[in-house]
C-alpha cells in the first residue's frame, strides 16, 4: 500500500475484455473517482480525424493532445469504431503518451470532488501511470469471446457489424497495444490477472472484489 490517505486501483487489459465495465463498477462500489483513460486517446484520435489530419503523424497527434479538453470526453462519437481505431494508432506515439501523462497522474493522485480514491482503466496504469497503485488488476479474455462481445454491442447499437471484421480489428488493436515501443500493454508484475472468458460482468466483479477488497 502507498502512503497516501486515499486508495488507487489500476485496471489494465485488452480491448473488449470487460475492463471498462469492471472498473466503473469497482469505482461505484467504493465511491471512488473513475477515469477511462482510453477516452483520452480516443479524443486525440477523433480530433486528428476531425481536422483531416494524419493519425499516424506524431506531430498531428501531439497538437491534438495538447488541445485536449477533458470536458469533451462525454462526446458519444468517441465510442465509435473510427475513434477507437484512431486511438489505437495515436497511442503508439511517445509524444502523445507524454502529453497525456500529467492529466492522468494528476487525476490519480488528486482524485476530483474530494473522493477518497480513484480507479483508472487503460493499458499502462499499473506499469507507467500509477506503478504504486494499491491494487492492480489485469483483465483479459479469449479473443473470440471479446470479438463476439464487441459484435453484439455494435449490433445492439444498431450498427451493421460483421463478426470477421470485428475479430480482425481486435487482432490489429491487440498487436499495436502489445508491440508498441513506449508503454506496451503488459501485466504489471504485481497485478492480479483476471480472465473473463467464462465470466459475465457480475462474475468478473465478484472475482475482482475477492482480490481488490479493502
Ligand atoms: O480502452 P479503449 O479501447 O477505449 O482504448 C482505445 C485505445 O487507446 C487502445 O487501442 C489503446 C489506447 N490506450 C492506451 O494506449 N493507453 C491507455 N492507458 C488507454 C488506452
């Protein structure tokens, strides 16, 4: 445990592993502040697309990251597949990652609204952003299960998703997340690895609480 008088929980994991739902539930349970750090990368990717920039050009990503206004993180467009794809590309840029570092650290170490703790979910929370987090979870699930969850989610939103395409997108995203040079997706050495392949959201939450209970 760290020496702060509040708690910090890091939830990292693969795309569509259920980490977002899980992190939100843990935050609600403890009345902690919650930050979905993927939204920051989505906002940067979306901004680059909005100005017809090049998502693989680190300079374009950096300009967008420096302009980032956290008040705009509620934009539903950030949930789109286009924003998700763009996020995964801009996230490979060290410049973009550095530009987003302070906001994440400051949220984690000074939780807003006087909250007694914070839950951050992402890819590098337990390894880079909050290496001294009190609890670290690493969430994963079989890729075909993740693809079918994402496929159902897109269909339920009325989008015309194709399973094979969703599966391939996830493969590409996993590859970028795991193989980038800066802050690649890897479980922290002291993380509790939670495999949600055979767990529904309730089961994942119960399993996580079994580990993360204070
Ligand atoms: O969690 P998500 O699917 O919303 O994340 C979108 C992309 O952002 C993902 O492909 C990787 C990147 N990301 C990251 O590199 N580091 C984080 N802490 C969070 C997200």
